[in-house]
C-alpha cells in the first residue's frame, strides 16, 4: 500500500506525516483506521467499539480480526476503500 511511510522507505518522498492529522507517521493502519480525522467515518459503523477498545499492531492484524470476529466484512471493506480512494484523490490534488 503506497502510504507515506512506504514512499519514504522507497525514497520517493521525504515527509511521512499523515496529511490528514499531521500528528503521526502515515502507515496503513493509521491511514485507514487510527487517524483521528476518521473518527466521524468509523463512529457510524459497526466497527466503532472495536476501534475504541482494541489495539492492533498493524493493518494485517486488524484485517485478520475483521475477518474472524465480525459479520460486517463487506461494510469494513467498503469504508476502508472509500477512505483510501478519498485519500489518494486528496494526495493527487496536492501535486
């Protein structure tokens, strides 16, 4: 996933801070789940409680949990896709 953290690692860009919150590095888990700017998106979903109460080390761990612990896999996928699609569109508009 071409998050800023991955792009910095590949020496494509230098700034790895999240463009939404400017508070932490933009890794996949942050970009799609942890960023405080996404609170209004996730608080309306069935995953709201898990977002507040469960700590995941990375996106793979989150996805594994979603696949095994919830029946709302499709909803999660659509929300995550929408977040990433909007994120990419915003990033492209900055260039």
